């Protein structure tokens, strides 16, 4: 994330000596990196690093607006929770969860004037995910080792995503942006029950247009 931010800052500094950019519709590839937060993960740790890649196409829709479609995917790094207990019976439990997802949806951007480098961006669509959960444990009795093991489980589901942000064109084919995204999704847990959850991401992004 630090390296990603340095690239964005360098690009913004270089834009000061480049003539004003005039972005047009076309194909784009975008990368995002930042922080994801689960609103009710059930873990003591709710946030982790995230990164995503998307591609799509936007059509020119007037002098300052573009609308289009996007597809892509991303990953949220593992969040964990560790517990322990002591006494004649003693031991520890460690839980972990990481998430991978794919998305498809609509994407739009509106410049703040025909000669402005700055623009607003919005996106929304469908997201499908897979969460990989792990549980490792160890138990002792009277100071003597009893057993240890590990269980794994995967949960699939899907839902909606929506987001907005601000960006700046560095050249007619390249920009940097900051996005805030929300996710509302549901899936089936280990016991077959349906869970409904929400999450959010805050990311710094780079986009290349063709």
C-alpha cells in the first residue's frame, strides 16, 4: 500500500507540469489498494488490507460525462482471532478468515468542467464471494499435551456493491483516485443458516485508459 501511494503522489506531482488532460471514453484497467472493514465479522479483528483489479469500457455521454460497464475481482487479507484458557484443562484456539470476490456492474465518471483534471466517479453492481475460514486448536490436561488439530470451511455468497470517489487525470490516459465502497451481501454459514452482512473499503486507485 505504501508503494502504491508513492506512485500516486509522484503522478500528481508530475501533473503540475503537464498540460490539462482531456479524458475520453474507451477501455480502462484500474487497480485499487487500501483497507477493508467488516461491520459484523464476529472476530475481534474487523479490518485488513485489500486489493482489487477491474477492467471495463465507458462511452462518452456528453462533454463531461462517461458511462459504462466493469468486471473484476479482489481479495481481502486474513483477519484473525485468538483465544486461550487456563486451569487443569488449558489450551488455545485460533480463528481466521480471508475473502476473495468477483464483481460486474456499471461505472460512470463526471468531470468538474470541460478543462478540469478533477472528476467524480460512481459504481454499482453485483458481487459474488468466497470466504475461507480456518480454526486451529490445542489442548492440555494437567500440563500434558492432549491433542491439536485444524478445521477449514468455505462459505459462498453474493450481494450488491456501490461506491463513489474523486480522481484527478494526470494525462488523457491515466488518473489517480480515492474510492469508498460499500457491500451488502448474504451467504450460508456452516450450520446452513443465511447470514446477512455489510462491509466497506477505502482505497487509493490508479487507472489506465486505452
